[in-house]
């Protein structure tokens, strides 16, 4: 990069795409990036009103955001999203692959359709989006952040398809960190419990919290602050898979 290009890249407004930005972790990441003065492209699948809420929070902060809909299980929808975002913004500094499926199926009942659906969203979509936005990310000396899971390496019963897809995502993260640097960094974040699954009872929460060394679950904001830190304050972090789990993955 020439000195003039470097000065321009430091002064121009940064742009991020966050998938699954209508609720929970994705929403917190999008809002935190807006606080850091990013323009945020908000992807959603079904939760349009949630994505509109995210946009509203961002506008209330004085920021800007745009909405994009896509079912990322479909390769063609990933390509459409890449086209739409590329038309809407002139560059992309940060891609956050956050959208994910998480639902238990006992291994004996696991069929190929469910397996493939899980892999399409959790692994194929991050692959396609990373590749589709690569030129943008290269020009911006950008960053890809993949939302992984401590359960990739310490699986929960009933989640063979989910854990395997997240283990694949860790593999993809490390592979891209090797292949795309120094132009583009790629980093994984592995949450423990940061947003409770819908329907989790207080008793279930307390039982899990008891196992966590910090004696409590984390929050979506814990993830969002780390995304901001990796992007803006930690330019030498590349290829790391960073647990945010209150120490849960350290114990057996
Ligand atoms: N929550 C935790 O404590 C925890 C723990 C470990 C790892 N993680 C990881 O952290 C990330 C965020 O967690 P979360 O709990 O906030 O996630 P989540 O609520 O389970 O899902 C995030 C988003 O994925 C989107 N999504 C679902 N199906 C989709 C499809 N077919 N196409 C496109 N998008 C689709 C949904 O968008 P719509 O709502 O718009 O349909 C949803 O908002 C995930 O990657 C998750 O695996 C979370």
C-alpha cells in the first residue's frame, strides 16, 4: 500500500457485514461496531423486525446501517447477498460470520438432510462469503471473524452435526489465516454460554452456571467487545480461536 492509500484507508469510514444481526450476539456485535463508527450491513433471514430494531439502535447512536435478507443455507442466496452488498457499499473492512443453526438431534435420528442443512449454514456460508468478499477485504486489509463454539472441541450430547460443523469452521478459520495473510486476517471466537437458548429454565441456567469457573453466563456484549478489540486494537491477532467462556473449557 502506498502512503497515500494508507492515509486514505485510515480516514475513510469502515464498513462491516454482520450475518444474523437481528437478535442476540449478532445484534450486539452490529451495535458495538456502530459505536466504533462503522457503517454496518445487517443481514437477517427471518427476523426482519429484529434487524429493523438493530438498525434503529444504530441510528439512535448517530450511526448508519442497511438491511439485507438471505437464507444462507442456499449457495445461490449467498451469491445474491455478495452481489447486493457489493453494489451497496464501496468497500468492506470486516465480515462477521455469526448466523448459525443450533438444535439437538440424537445421533441415531440424525439424517442427511439435517446434517447438510447444518453444514450449509455453519460452514458453507462462511466459506462462500469469505471467498465472495475477498477482493473487497484484500483492498481494505480487512478481517474475517467466525463465530465458532467451545463445543466444537468439547461436544455436547445430541449435537454431533452442530459440533462437527463448528469444528470445520475452526479449520476454515485457521486455513484462511495462513492463506490470506497478510492481506486479510481471519480469527475465530468461541463462546461458551453468552445467550441462553430459548426456553432454558432458571434451574437449567443455575446448573450450568455452577460448572462455569466464573459462576455465571456471559453476555452478547462480551463477544461484541472482543470483535471490536480484534478489529481495531489487535492487528497482530490472526488465526487465533479465542474462547469467551468464563473458563468453562479449562475444566473437565
Ligand atoms: N448463544 C451462545 O451462548 C453461543 C454459544 C456458543 C456459540 N455461539 C455462536 O455464536 C453465534 C451467535 O449465537 P446466537 O445464540 O446469537 O445465535 P442464534 O440466535 O442461534 O442465531 C443467529 C442468527 O442465525 C440466523 N439464521 C438462522 N437460520 C438462518 C438461515 N437459514 N440463513 C441465514 N441466517 C440464519 C438467524 O437469523 P433470523 O433470526 O433473521 O432468522 C439468527 O438471528 C452463533 O454462530 C453461535 O453458534 C453462541
